[in-house]
C-alpha cells in the first residue's frame, strides 16, 4: 500500500513528507519558478495569445469546442472557465497525468534538472515504490537497454529489417529503435540490478510471470518505444523477426498498465506534436515503419495508434494540439494500404456524431502499398504526393460505393442512387449535405440535379420509423414532379452578427436606395450571401426585378414579398426595408459601392480558399496542366480581390 504524503508546517515553512524525507519548500518554489507554465502546458495543449498577457486553448480536462482554458505565464497559473479547474504548474501535472503532488514535483524537477533535497531522508532522490514516476523510470531504463542491444551481433536481423526499409542508424536513433534480446530474463535482471523491484516491473508490463519466475515481456524482437504527450516512454511495440519465434503475432505491444493506455497513446506523437500544432494537420498511418517513412519523406505530422484502432480518445488528444474549434478547422488525413480497408475505416465516421468528418481526408496508396513500401518503391516525393492527393472523407466513401455499379446503364444509376442517397442524407452538416447531393447527381450522371438534392433533403428529414430507401426514377417529359420535402422555417440572423454584416447592409441598400444600388447589386450572385435567410431575400429581390427594376419604396417591398416564403424571410425583409444604413455620413453612391464591393470581396476570398485547397490536393507532377491553370486563376483572383478590397475601404472611409 502506498504511503500517504502529509504536508506539515514547521517554522513557517511548508514541508512535504515522503518516504525519502521531506521536500524543502525552497526546492518546491524553484520547481515552480523554473518550469514555465506556458511551456509545460504547451506540451499538451496548443496555446495562442488571448490578450492581456494570457494564452488560451481547448481544455484538456473536459470536452469543448470553444477555448475556455486560460494560462497566465506571468502569474504561473491556469484556469478553465468551462469546468473550473485551475492552479499552478504542479497542479496541472497532477491533474493531467493523474499523479500525486510529490510525483508532480519530482517529474517537473527532472524536466529542468533540479536535484531535490529531502530533509531527514538524505540528499539522494528516491522515488516512491510503485508510483507513476517509478514506472516511467523503469521504461526509460528499459529503452536505454534495448537501444544498447541493437548494435549487438544478435540484433543483426533487426538492423537488416530497418535497412531494407530505407532507415539508417540516424533514423533508428531518432525513433529510439532497439532490440529485445533472447533469453528468459535479460532485461528483468538488468532492471533488478538497477534497483527496481519485481512488482514494479510486473506493474510496468516490462516483465511477466513465467514458470521459472519473472521473465521479459519481449524476446528477439525489434522494439519501438511509445511515448505519451509529455515525451515519457510508457510502453513498447515489438516486431517479429525470426521464423522460429513461438509467438506468431507480427506485432506485440505492452499490455494496459497504469501509465500505458493504448486508446490514448500514439507512436510518433512526441516527434510530430509540434508540427501538428504548427500545421494544423495530422496524418494517421497504420504502422511504426509507416510513421518513420512519413517523417523521413518530409511529412512530420504522421502518427500511428498503438495496438488498437484509432479512436475517439486519440482524437481528443489531437484536437487539443490542433486547436480545432469554431475559429479553425484542422485536417485529419488517414492513409490506408487498400481501397477495401480504407472504405471500411472511413464508413465508421458516419456512425458517430461526425465531429471531425468534415475535416477528415483519406489517402490510399497505389497498388495496395503502405507508405513505407511506397517510399521504397517510388521515393520521398511519392509519399508527400500521397498526402497532397488526399480525398475528403465523404467523397471517398461515396465514390467507393459508386464503383459497385454500372453507371453507364440507367438501372445502374438508379441502384447507385438508392444506395448512396441515404449515405449523403446521413451527413449532418446541412451545407455539406446539399453540396454533396449536387455532386452525387453529377458523379452518377443523373440529369435532374434538383431531384437528387430534394431526395437527399427528404431522406435527411425522415425519421427512422418512416425510413426506407428513397425511390428515384429517371426524368421523363410526362413524369410527375418530385414531392417537395417538409418545409421548416429558417433561423433568424442576428442583426449585429459580424459574419453577415456586409450582406445585411447590401440588402438594405438595394431595398432603400435601389436607384443607387441598381445593376451593381443585381450582378451579385447567389453565392455572395451565406446566411439562408439573406439568400432567400436576395433571390426574392431579383425575382421582383432587382434594384434596377424601377420600383422603389413600398412597391419594391411588396413585389419582393410575393417571392418570400411565410415566416422568418418575410419578417427580415420588412426589417431590412426600414433599418437605417450604417453610413457615418450621407448615404451616397460611394458608400453603397463600397458595401457591394465588400460583399463581392468576401465571395472572391472564399473562391481563393477553394482554389488553394485544390492546389494542395493536386499534384503538379501528375497533372501539370491542371495545376498551372488553377495557379493562373489564383493569381487573377488575388488581383481582383485586392481591387475590391481597396474599393470597399474607400466606401467605408
């Protein structure tokens, strides 16, 4: 049973009692002072400036989409306004790693090289038996032992394995590769001689009970250390090398322990976490050598799950690193070595809440190769290109399903739609769902795009009890129109929402000053408006003849109202007709022209973002003509956007 750790007050000093003695208050103070809280927290959470000398990020202690976790470096404290957790750097380590106060102090002392002094217990640092710190120390010593064994004659097969896969001694050192020697208990004896006890080695998963006593967990295998977010070795993965190995499993991993939770750790995270936070991207591969190959090829954001499928807990860790919140959308790219495996894994995204589905991409290597094999066969450029040619998750799943059907035949198209319409309807984000519904019609070759979109909307709105496969028929001249889905009123946009302020101002200008707005307003495309209510008002105005129709005042308002659905859209239309424009002075042509230019500039900005995204996924080697064409479009749009921005700025001056 682990001893308690009481704190006592002697002569005005705080003294922490341990089995090694009492940690001096001055040492605890030095630990706090030399461990900058922003640096320590930054190893677990991506932080960014929040003003007033504070940093903020997603709280690691509860799930949240908007950052409420604050760090004050000048005060050495943290606080989460969401769950209420707070304290200093020691309290953070206690909470994040589930350790005692003493273990947190000792770990932070090790981090900056402080030698703790224990009053009444000698000056040497002695760890509590069986604590997390002891298990971490045992793994550190085991990792050093395995690394030393890699250069022995017995480990030649391990070195050959790495060499054949394109990894030299530097790569092996970078990832801490080692070798578990033969014999029953070489590692166990080594660690016992280092002062560890059998019960600690068993608790750490480094040893196990055998018929002759404690024996090593791994024998005659290439091993990789698996580190946690804090860079501590918490487990190992071991690869089979010899045909006479009695254990036929190609890979063995450390069993679940106090410090090794396979659902939370990822191989390569210690190497990748800073680049993940910097690039807001993570590439998830399937094996240890795949991680090494990705990093060697210039993709430093690669990680792999260890001994289990990539799951929700892994995503929580990565989400904190990528600062994935309402203000930013990171990328999660999964690589697979075959279409079947990729589709099976990708389909799982439809089963959950799709939190990350819109940010998830799939990359499948050609000819069923994994990233390591791809690097050997075609070089580093092919590995980087694999990531660049990633496909959005939804697109991958839909297109993979469509491959099962003959899309040159009408019957095949109908069957394909009956299979895929429910899949698209399962996309929970409404905008993405409508977008993929339109793409689905094009991919299948269905002539009536609106019919497919309506079917998807109808399937999305249907309850499970009323569910079933939607029935689609090829359009014909005498075919009855497809039934419209159940109509639901749209949410009212907040008048002061900065995301839509320019769009609202443009609509007010068209309604209140149509003679000035005129054809310039009427030329704005539907895509220039992003809130569904503002889109509906804009379309109603155009159907009424537009700002250049010659109608003004109540006549224009009445004409537009005829094309507005009952409810929110009509109410907002009335609001916009009377709400004052935001001009500081007189509402003139310069002001309105600036407003309309601002709306157009926002649309062009979104188009530029789409082109940049396409360029990232397009290979300049495989499709040089398409790449150059897109790049030319990008340059032209950037120039156009610059002129619009200048025009918009002059109107608001």
